C-alpha cells in the first residue's frame, strides 16, 4: 500500500509528484489530493518482458477527488472520471500503452476526499482469461481443463451450495462447499467454525446463469484483486474421465489425484 497526502503540497496545487512502485500488485491511497501524481509501475522483471504485461486497476468504492488518465508521451486518455461510481469495475490496458496520470479535480474542501485504487500487473494471457470478451461462458475443452488444473490459482472439488446474483455489478457469487482442496494461492476457502466444513466464494459473470444444483464439480480459476474468479468448472465425473484418458496416453500436463 502506497499512501500519500496532498496536505503537504497545499501551497503548491500545481505540483506533479512521481511515484515508483516495484510490486506486481498493491494499492495507492492519495489523501486530500492536490496537483497530480505520475504513477510509474516498475516491476522487478526484465524490461524485455514489459511488452507481455497487462495492467489492471480497480478504484476503491468511495474513491473521489481526482481523474485517472492513461498517459503516453504527453497524451492523456481518461480512464476513470472523478465521481464514477461503477461498482467493482476494472480497467485494463497493456503496459506498453502508457502509465497512470492521476490529476486532482478542483475541490472546496479537499480534506473530505480520498482517491485510491488497487492495481495488478499480470501476463497478457492470464488477463485475457479473466476479461475475455468472446464466449466468456462457454464450456472448456478437455485440454483447457487439464491445463487449468496445472496453472490455476485454485483447484478444488466441491458443490454449489447457493448462488447470489448481483445485477448492479453484473456478477454472480457462487457459494461453494469444498470436498477436496487441491490448491489455493490465497486463503479464500477456509474451515467454517459451525460445521467444520471447508467453504468459500467464487465470482463469475451474471450472464453465465450459474444455478445451484446437485453433484460435484472441479472448480478452477484465478485470484483477481483478492477475489476468486471462476475459470474452467467441469462436472467432477467428467474431469475424472478426461484425466484418466490423458494419463493413459501419457498426455496429462501435470499430476493431480483425481479421486
């Protein structure tokens, strides 16, 4: 978390401050914004790999007091307008498309304003998986499922306990009961005190029309801004079949106990 305050620049309202961030994910919080910030993302990777990176930002729910632009060679492209209240909206762009320029808007009382957002740097392939425009709800092929098992941030066997639809955010929250935890990058799935069972939540697009139902699934996906996002999710019996077929042929890309 990088936290800055505009009060230290109150007498220099046209100041432009440079911020350098080395982490691949984190957040910026700018209290009492005045002037402008240039946010330089400089991950600890080879500059040659920069062209393969995508940057995503997610403004804080109550972020206010500044416009956020994409800036390249002096040209500004508005990303987030001050006061835009699009819940959970994520803005993504190629690393080579420019940097972030955050400009404070004129305020009568800056002490009531805080501008902030989370950011993530990721490989363009992963970003495409998370923000695919074409057929986002289509079933995965056998090959895609087997690859997802090897590369996903979480892999679990579980059942759909309930689904909460959020129309305003165009998202569905899948409440999952976990029967077996193969892998998780973050502690999204945890033991619940009352029942002693593993449970967790996975988000997906509302348009996919997920509904509660019987049977087990193999849930895979990515972590994105601290939330589990659904990737491939075949019925578990189908996963067992495709895994066995691939293993018999020596074509499974990684080992996992499918039982």
